[in-house]
DNA sequence: TCGTCAGGTTAACGGGGTTAAGTAACCTCT
DNA sequence: AGAGGTTACTTAACCCCGTTAACCTGACGA
C-alpha cells in the first residue's frame, strides 16, 4: 500500500449497475470516522464525502439526509448488540442467569462503542426516524428474547408473576442507565462496571423472587 | 407593553455597573427558547441574541461559548431537581421510603423538562464542562442526600451492608435509565411511569434486604 | 454509432459559531 | 462644563455546515 494521499484522489466512476457500491463505501467511511474520532460532530457530510473520495451532494443520492446516514451506520451496531446479548444469554443454564449475563454483555458492548450507543439510544431523533428505530427494536430478536426470558423465569418459578413488559423495560432501563451515565460522565469515579451490573441485576432479580 | 414587534427594538444600553444585567437577560431568554421550542437545536446564539434584542457577539461578553451558555441555563434546573428530590424524600418516615419517593420525584421532574434533562445528563460535554458539572454534582445536596439515605438504610437494618456508593449509583442509574429512555424514545408504548418506578425501586430495595 | 440515463460534479444558498476591530454612551475628574 | 478613559456594546467578516438546483459525462443497449 503506497503513500496515502491527503486528497483521496477521486474515485473512479462506478459501472452501470454498481450505484449501490457507493452506498456501502459511504457507510463504512462514516463508521470509520465515527470510531476514529469518537465524536459524532466530526462525522459531517463533507468529511464523509471527502473520505470516500466524492463530492458532498453524492451522499444525497443514497441517503435522504444526514440523519438517515447516521441511523444507517448505527443499524449495524444494533444488530451486533442484539447478537452479543443473545450469545451471552445462550451461555446460561437457567433463564435467571441468562438475564444477568445478557445485562453484562449489554453494558460491555455499549461502553465499547460509546458514540454509536449515544446515537442509537441517547439522541433526539426526528419522528419518522424514531418510528423506524422503534420498529427495528420491536422486531429485533434481542428485545423479544428479553421478554421471552422474563416469561421463562416466571414459568420456572424463579420470578414472581407480574407484567413481563414492565419487568423487561425495567431491566432494560437498568442496563441503559448504567451505560448511558458512564458514557455521558466518563470523568466520574464510577465503581467497577462489572460489579455495578452484577449487583444491580442480582438485587433486582432477588427482589422479584416468588 | 404595546404590540410586541417582530424585531425586538434594540435594548437600551445598560448603565455603567449594570453589565451583568445582560447576563441574566440572556439566560432567561435562552431558557424561554428552550422551553417553548422544546428543542435544543432552536437555541442558537443568534436566536438568543435576537430575543434579548442584542447582536450575537454580545453573548460572548458573558459566556465563553455556546456550551457554557447552555450549561449555565441548565444549572438552575439542576438545583431545582435537587430541591424537588429532597422535598420528596422529606415526606417519608423511614429512609427506605425516602429512596422510593425521591426516585419518583426524580423521574417526574426529568420528564417535565425533557430538553433540560437531556442537556444535563445525556449530552456529550467538553472536558472542562464535564468537570464543572461533576463538581456541581458532587457538592450538590441531592447526591449527598442519596448517599446518606442509603447509609441510613443500612444502619437502620433495612438494607444489607455493602458499598453505599455502588448502591447509590445503581439507584441513580435506575431512575436515570427510565427517564432518559422515555425521553429519547417517546413513541414507545411505555407502561405507566409511576408503575415502573415503583416496581423498579421496590424490587431493587427488596433484593437488598438483610 | 448514437441517444439515453445512471452516476456523478459545480456552484451556490442560507444559517450556524466565533472573532477582530470599531464606536458610542456613561462616569469621573478637573 | 468639558476632556478622558473605561464599559457596553456593534459592524463586518471568516469559515464550516447541511442541502439544493443545475449541469456534465461516461457506460451501455439499440
């Protein structure tokens, strides 16, 4: 790989059917920018276009606006988060342990990708963007697995019977609360993350025993 | 009190010692903008200056940058949040109930001022801004009251002995998690707020019994 | 070969944060 | 009462941002 030029030497034009190639190039360039700078503000349309080797208006051939681009970038991470949580839950032997392992995996994943987590779960989204995100959330295997696991706990007699939706949302709130607080106030002297997650979920689930 | 003009007819210049008058005018104008539009993006330096009846550079006579202005606006709300939580805790008879009442008051307060809550607790702040916020947090009566109340629970035999800091932070995470999730995903079909807060804190505190 | 159309570009608009330099009202001091 | 000097601003401008309208041009089927 030779010397990387400062001006990324305009892309060669894509062949006839290959317009979608640019779309994925934009997505990976935007993701790289987000990860490298760790700052959503650095991901400007112009910076992304420049990284791809294209002019800014070309972005709008594939994304309606900047918001849609950011959401598309983070969709991938949402799938990965779902997968990581499911994988962790799969390691457990009983559904109660599955919830605890999933909780730790969730926080761990979020803290490893703070900017993406911030965009996914801490941002103010426009109405239609939010609707899209919610649809994706509800149809995601992650959230449904959470609900199912809560119900499995109740059926197995590990958890007092109550509204599973409330329990699921509260569990989500606990892990989201820890994750988002640690992301937005990194300079605070937080106790060790694993200790907090373990303590929180253990105590909450203990309090829900039959 | 005539007809309010579209162009707010330039302020009359402040007298000699009264330069600080503009500072408070800027703060209240910015707060009004934030509350009325319910959108942080609408609070631009230019809009604030225009609302006060002054030109944009005047803002910088009193605030280093836009960030400092926003933080100054929300400081007031932080004090109010502390006060509201303390007031609620004061209604309780035992420290365990104090925690529950404070939790509900916290979420209630946050949901009533979503944009301010977002700026205070969900934003990415610059390093020095964050340091200021953390100092204010640590020296706030609200956070110290939380810690004290947790310790009071332990001393009263209402709560198993463990690191009070962990318990306090987790309690904070629970209420922050609920508040911030409901703020950033308002279109989700959340169960009733009071039910969730009550369920969450009750279960968590039950799980922490000796 | 030639027209068409996908896959881009050029140029520009309006608005944002921020700064350097200028100006005018106020107060003091004689 | 008038001259400073300080305070409280303004004027003008810079650079970056998202976004749009209009144009261009190379690839490909007929």
